[in-house]
């Protein structure tokens, strides 16, 4: 299988024309880069994605990991992928030079990640986890932890994991039961049971490093009692030799998609001999883990957008080649059939996919830009601004691509008709692989409560105000472009509606309490997401409008016109959906709160 995964033209449009990533090279931290070196990373990323990961996309799905005699066997290509990602510096690409990293801007790395995830999401998860785990250890771990674990993770010799979920504690981490008992020897004894741990163990690495949440015995109840530990599969003994650390894989889950990565259940400390090493301070585990979770949430959005992209290009290619039917006005059955892409309804399905994919790529890049700015600005106020913008946009960047990616890949299947439902084409796998994204790293419901219950209110609404300021800047710029004026006004009306809805809900919070306030938080997030992606489409279109003033080659003209039409599509077909959502959110009938559980009777 060697279909197109992403549009490199679109990635370069976002990086160089919309977000102007090269301005970062004016800062000391990034001064070693230029457009040419950025392009080299993109080319190398495309090479890795298409030559190393895409060829085993289907095979990793058809032959999923197995637990054989206590060993988790994964596709052998995983070893090569980890090795090449490690040796090629990809796992540590974002890290500072002191950790042997490249200090690569996140925008460039995100573009490469979009390629990797489009090529093979399961395969991309192995090195991706390592990067997140190593980043957390370098941020909060002591020198001993950094020395022992970081280099092995960045080189891909060892596997990193994020071990939070337990059978009774998925969305509700307050209910974690894994315990950590302090000893006099500087380590903690860990006992418990974790489920759904991605890459929790496998036979392509020598060791596994779990970043594990646990409660210290005797500590405060609830989330305040949670601490973070490094818990390796094999620990160093007093002679510096690696010995087993009493963690057993008790099952590998069988899943509908994302099947190349083993999702494992772990039994920890059954023989009372599992040692964990505290990261940072006691009881601060959840706040530390949020660093990794926030990165991972934007990573999930990126992965969803990437899979939707691969599915879209498969559907586009098929729609250009599949003859079926004639123009509705053509009466003569002897005229040849037309390719289905000529039917307006198929164009609508393709426009929907293009709008979701390129709108989602754009919000991922926007967040990456804020993250890059955070690493170079020194002024406290500016730092706070970028941090708050990231805070408020993280649930959106996770959720919009994930939820809409499910619809988008479904529409890819629809373009294929019956063939889309069969294994002859890759879209059924893209659809199955996509379905995890609204679930892991915090379900859609949890993201909804996060944005409405925390992010919009935080710092007296400062993050929300900063977001509105960013959107208003784009609206002001778009008002200068004759073709975009109308969309600028529509977006302006939408953010006024968003404010109206937000104030109404805050009123409900004060009047009736949190249950009523948050009952429809998921719908609020949906509304917020559509407005955010409209903003991203308008932002892209300002660049498009300028480009279309110039003499262009046919392919460039088509590229920019395609952008403009997709922006129009978004404003004409997607943005109006906020009206239905706003109407419901302004409605005072607390239907879901008052519907009694018993009423779900037969
Ligand atoms: C393939 C896969 C890989 C995973 N990888 C990892 C990993 O590497 N590490 C890790 O730690 N975990 C991992 N997970 C776990 C994942 O993060 C959880 O499945 C997820 O957080 C949801 O938890 P849960 O499954 O217990 O569902 P539940 O929390 O039981 O949720 C079920 C439903 O109820 C809703 N719900 C729950 N609580 C509330 C509430 N208070 N208010 C409103 N609605 C609510 C949810 O939104 C959801 O729709 C993985 C899961 C899968 C399936």
C-alpha cells in the first residue's frame, strides 16, 4: 500500500506562509536552523513515514500483538522503527542540546509527526511515548533518574509508557488504588493493577520504563494523594545489573483498531518486590503528569487529523477514478459514465474531509506555535499568554480532530461505496484506527468538562479573553480582504454568540450548581471547536487571498482556489451548525439532569 498520506504542499503552506516558522530562527535557541534545514527534516520525515512505517500499516493490523508464555510479541518492524527513530535523533528532536537533542521547533516536529501518524499510527506510538516519558523525567526527575533513563529512552533501546488507568479509575483518577509504600532505602514498594497501558511491554526492547501514578500509603485521599513514580520493568541491582522488578503482563487487549500497539494489563508487585522511584515531590504526581497528558492530548488531535488525511487522499484518488452514473441532466444512457468526483454530493463529502483535515492540521500547528513561543520568550506576561492560550485550546485541539475525524473517515468510506466497507482498500482500517481518539487521553466528555468547568473560568476568564483577542486579530485582518469580509463578520457574530452562551452557562452555575452547569459541556466543546476551526480557516484564507493577487502556475492557482473553496465550505456548511448547539445550550430545560435513570426502562 503506497497511497498519498498528507499534502506536503499544505504542510509547507501552513509552516512557511501561515505561521511563518522561519521567524523562530531569529531567536538564539533556534538560530542554527533555516528554511533549508527545516525542509531537510520534512523530507527525512516523509522518507521515514513512507519507507519504514507505511509498508507495514496493514500487516501490523492483521497480525496484532500476542501474549505468548509471558512475552508480548509485536511486529518485528517495531524494533527497526525504534532504532531508526532513536539513532536518527527523532525521539529527542525537541530536546535541548544538553540531552543530545536537536532543539527542533515543535512546528516542524509536529509536521513530521503528522506524516508518521498518517503512515502508521500504531507504529508511531512506540517512539512517541518515549519522547513524552523522557520529557517528563527531564522536567521533574532528579539527576539520578535523568542519568539512568533518559538516554535509553531517547535512543529507542527502552520503551516508555504512561501508566495511569486502573479498572475502577479511568476518567476518575481520584479513585486510583495502586499503592506506594516508602522504604528506608530511597525507593517505594509498588503494588497494584493497571489496565489499557499502551506499549506496556514488548519483545523489541530490552526494558520498559513506566511512568506510574500511585498513592503513597497514609497520604491524603483523592487526587491530592497521587504521586508519580518511575517503575521500570527491570531495575538496577546493587551491582548495576538489570534484574526483573516484579511487573507481569496479565493480558493484551484485543481491539477494534490501533492494533499494532499492544494495550496491556499490568500486575504490579504481586511478590512484594516491585520498586518505584519518586519523580519530583510527593503528592504532585497528577500536576506533573498533566505536562505529558497535555502534550499527548494535542498529539492525539494530530494523530486523528493525520489518519483522516490518509483516508481523505485514498477517497480522493478513488473518486477521481471510479466511473459511476452521469450528470443528472444527461439523459442519454449511451454516453460514458463520469468519475464520481463530478457529482456534487461526492464533492461535498470530499470538501467535508478536506475541511476537517486541513482545519485540524492548522489548529495543531497553531498550538505548536504557541509552544515554540513559550520556549523563546522571556517576558513573564508573554509566557503567561502563550501558556493560557495552550491551556484553553488543548481540549479543542484534542477533540475536534478526534470526533470529526471519525465522521471524516466515515465519509471516506462513503466515497468508496461498497468497496469502502471491504478490506480491499485501507479506509475501513483508517476508520477503525480513528475510533480510539475520542476515548484515550481523556474522553470527549472529560474534555468538555475541562474546557467549560476549568479553562474558560481560569484566572477570571483570562485564557478565554486571550483566545477571543486572537480570533479578533484575524477578523480585523480578514476585513481588509474583499472576498473574506463576509466571513470575518460571520466569525465575529459567532464569537459574540459564544460569549453569550458562556455567560448564560456561568449564570446557571451560580444559580443551580455544577451539575446543571456542566450537563451539556460536550455540546459547548463542540460549539467552541467549530468556531476555533472557522478561525483557522479564516486565518489560512488571509494568506490565500494575498497569494491569489499574484501570477501563479496552474497547480499553485488550483492549490489556493482549493483552499478558498474549502474555507467557503466551512463557513457555509459547518459554522451554521453552531446555531443548533447554541439554541440547546441557551435552553433552560435541564433535561439530562432530570431524566431519571429508572426511565431508561424497556
Ligand atoms: C487502546 C487504548 C489505549 C490506552 N492507552 C492508555 C495508556 O497508555 N495509559 C493509560 O493510563 N491509559 C490508557 N488508556 C485508557 C484510557 O485513557 C481510558 O480508557 C479513558 O481515560 C476512559 O476511561 P475508562 O475506559 O475507564 O472509561 P470511563 O471512565 O468508565 O468512561 C466511560 C464513559 O463515561 C463517561 N464518564 C466517565 N466519568 C464521567 C463523569 N464524571 N461525567 C461525565 N461522563 C463521565 C466518559 O466520558 C465515557 O464516555 C487506553 C485506552 C485504550 C482503549
